[in-house]
C-alpha cells in the first residue's frame, strides 16, 4: 500500500474519531417533545428515589396537557456541584430545584436565577412556610414547594413494652431520662438504644440555635453548650449509639429506627414518606408515631428547625414563561396536594392540605402525631449568606471532635468561634 | 522502510526529499493526533488555565478578576492550608517507605519456583484491583472502635486501651496509611518481582563462590541490581502519595476535625465545593511545585548514584 493511501486512511480515521468525540461531548440528541407540546426541563436529584418529583410532574402534565416535563436527573450527592457546573456552562434547563438555601444564595447572588416576584405575589404568601428564606432584599428568585422540619419519631411498641407514656411535651432533661430508661439489652444480646442521634451537626447545633435564638454564622457559639452536654450525656450513659461507631460504620438512621434498635429518633419530616413506603413494601413492621421535638421548658411553644426546598427559573431557561407557570402550580394548592399524597410535607400549610396529608395510608392518626405536625415556630436550619458554606464546614469539623470526645465542649465551642472568625468572617 | 529511506538519503536538499520528510512528519503527527487531542483538551489546557487562575478570583459564574498574589497570601495565612500540607507530608512519610519495604519483602518471598506460587502472587495483588470505595468501606468497619474486629483482637490479646482509629485524630492518619499500604503493596510487589527476575543468576553464583552469606548476597547483589526498579517505585509512590484523595474522602472525609484533610481534598473543597476556583488553583499550583521539586530531587540523587 502506498504511503499516501496510508496517511489518508489514518487521517480519515482520526477525523472520524474526532467527530464521534464531539458528538459524544454534546450528549445524546435531545428527546423530541410530542407534537405541539412544550418540553419543560427540570433539574432533579435521584429521580427514582425521590417520588415527589414524579408526583409533581405527573400532576402538572395531567392539568396541562400541552406540557411535557423532562427531568434532568442528577446524583443526589453531587447535585450542588453538578448544577454549578451546568450553570457555568450556560445550560438551558428551565427549572432548577434548589436543594437547600445555601446553594440558593450562591446562585441568586451570582445572577444565575430569574427574579420571580410576580409568581410569589400570586401565591398564598402567609401560609407558605419557608418563603422568607428566599427573600433577597425584597426580591424572590425561587418559591418553596416543600418544607421539611424536625420532629421526634418514636417506636410505640418499645414504649409500651417499657411501660412509659408517649413522649408528649418533653423537656430535654425528661427526654434524656426517658432515653436512658428505654435502653435495654435485647434477648439476643443486641442493645436497644433509648434514642438515636444521627451524626449530622444539625441534630445538636441547629436545634440549639433554633431554641436559643442563636446565630450559626455569628462566630459566638456559647448557645451550643447545653445541647452538647445533653448529646454527650446520652452517649456516655449508652442511651444512644456512640458517635465514633456510627460514623466509622456509616450507620443508616433508617436501619436504626426501622429495625427497632432505637426507641426514639429526632429526624426531619422527609423520613415520613420513606418510612410509610418501607412499611407498605413489608421491609419493616415498626409501629411508629410522631412527637414534637423536646424543648427547653415544658408547656411553652414548640420550636424546631427546618429547611425549605424550592423551584427557581434558570437565567438561560429555554422556556421562561412555562417555567414560571409550573412553579406557581407546584408551590400552590394543587402542587401541595400532589406531594401530600405521597407523604412529602408541602410548604403550603392550610387546613385543606393538612387534611389531605393525614389521609395518607400508613400515617399515624393519633392526636400527638398531628400536634407534632404543627410546631409553633420553625427556624431556618442554617442562615442564608455567602458565608454559610464555609462556616458549615468548620462547624462540621469541630462537631466531630466534640462528639468523639477529642475536645471538651468548652474548648470545641471556643475553637469554632476562633476559626469562623479568622477563616470566614476575616476578623 | 528505514532501509529504503537511507538508500535515497544522499541528495539532502532535493525537493523530492523534503517533500518526503514533510510527508513522514505528517504521518507521524496523524498517528499521535487522537491521543494528543485528548491530552490537549483534558490535561494541557486545564493545567495552563489553573496556572493562570491561581492569580485570579473566579467563581465560575462571572469573568475572572486579576488579584495578583492575593490567593497565595490568603493561603499562607490560612491555618487549614498548613494543616492539610502537614497531613499530606505525614501521609507520604508513612505510605512511601512502608509500601516499598513490604512490597520488596513480599517480592523476595514470592520470587521462587514453588508449586502454587501463582496463587499467592494473585492473592497479594488482589487488593489493587478491588474497587477503592469497597476497600475503604470494609476497612472502616474493621477499624470500628467498639465492634470492629481489629480492636476486638487487640482487646483479646490484652490491650485495654485500643486506639479509636478513624474516630480519633491521632489514629485516623495511621488507619488511612495502613489501608493504603495494604492496597498498594501488591502492585509494587509485581514491579519488584519483575526487577528481581531480571537479575542474572551468574551474579549470585559468583557471590556464592566467593563465600558470601545470604544477607551479604542480598545487600551486595540484590539491592544494587534493583536500583532502577527502586527508583521507579519511589517516584511513583511519592507522586501518588501527594495526590491521595479518593481513599481519604471515602474513609474519613478529612476528619475527625481536620486530622486527615490533605491538599488535594482541600483543593476540591475550596474549588468544586465552595466555588473559589482561583484560590483552589493556587493551592493546586503549590501541590504541583512540591511534587515537581521532590521528583527532581529524586532524579538528581539517582544520577549522582549512577555516576
């Protein structure tokens, strides 16, 4: 074969490779919407495992036959990074789901989202929980459709077996005593813990901030002290799984509660839908109920913390008007009812929605559970600011050290303040 | 092809020849083009961009802004940077010598003709081809302070105060090092095995005739003959130690506190996590300079020894 021919073949092959490479980089061809329909794209995480998205999309498509919703599915753990990368690359996904308010403040602050005050104004603002978190100097760049908050899950059978009353109106001291009382060594030698505190810092820090009006990005953390003493006391008396073990074994809070290894568990409302689903699927037979979070004093208001999830319109959206219409629907009563049906707590809270919620199959119907569902005050889990992400990282690291007993509570709190002030606040 | 080209070679300046040379070059370029394009797009350009970005402030949303040495100034003042640098060096100091020594010992043990030796070689190599995430998760369970088999064993042999491993700031780094040594030693053992088998048996025979003891044979024949392999192993190990990321992220995620936070993880946190791409590029530039310096030093030492 002549060399020219060889070169020609090589070039052709290279060109071919290059071209397929480009085609690959551009991603699969966009699926065509059915004739005459608008194809609205929405970024979501873990589509299969987060049924609220399908509930919303199906509901909206049924109400608006001319719209075809296409989820852009992203791995839950990579969600914020992936969305950041997409936005930086000029992606035209129409609706962006704001997984938490810290990310929201970053996107909004960087001008990646459209202002949607017109949408927010048409909503039932007074009953839309968590809306305040999206207020950036009077401008809204997202509207919440879901508001999770923390309450106390408890195992009714274990309570009955120990002969104690349901955990209504607990103070933290009563809660500690109760947890110790409920801790038993099972017949098979396995410990049943009185409670389970998951390894997240919010379990200790966010509730302390909510009930003491503390500022988690302020740099002074004295208000954490009582909560840490409670958490460490529980751990020391063996009434909860030790933090180091939970962390190194990557203990799942679901397993702890669903297999009856913990009699109580402070956790967010997002767990309700997975718990009812697990029960429906026969994966657990735990007889559970809900109670309000323990408080500093008995008889007062119930204060807890939570965080909203919201939809926003991408600055580069291909279909801005349709995107706004979808958000208006999702944050309104129709959207709220659609996700209530599967046990997800909507941001819109009125009687009609709560009724729809408690009609859900498998939900406890006792009065205490219903009361737990209407806390008097729900503080934001973490304040919204451009300093939130960096502060969160430091608080997490120091939380670890206090919980594994490497630092005393006082030293840990001092160190948090020192590091936040020097590394984040620049003092 | 070469013979043909040589025969035609004399008329250096002839037009036909120049054409031929150009054609040859073109063919050469064509062959490396696919690989080079990939290298250009995914390695060279990003590296140069990172170099430039380390003097800028860039959140990935807006245009980069020139800030001069501000990123480096911030880095030097940041406590976390020094913690991460110290941890990275500690990890390298533990990981490089331990892996090298164990790999050599294993290679010596397995460098013999024995029935079933292949099985043992494969067994030692296995961790290297196991998914790193699986390795990290399983070792985490082994290291569990209360219920983990390692501490249960330590209790059984009478050590009352067994270390807290990944839940203790003092022991988290040793735990990570042990895991990484276990994982990597099989790979470097294979390299040493290849090196051992390249040593001519005549050398050993001659040494034996001269009355050298096994220890002397190892010291004066095996080790010097393995020098090129050792050099390669040290360079590869050092580079990979400074780059360590995945194992630490899965095992401890830099904790407890900052006890196992390493530079590459800090780069990830600052850049991808918090969107400070300028600052994280500055840290990666420092990491690059460190790795480059260490590698150049090793090359210099090797050259001096060879002289």
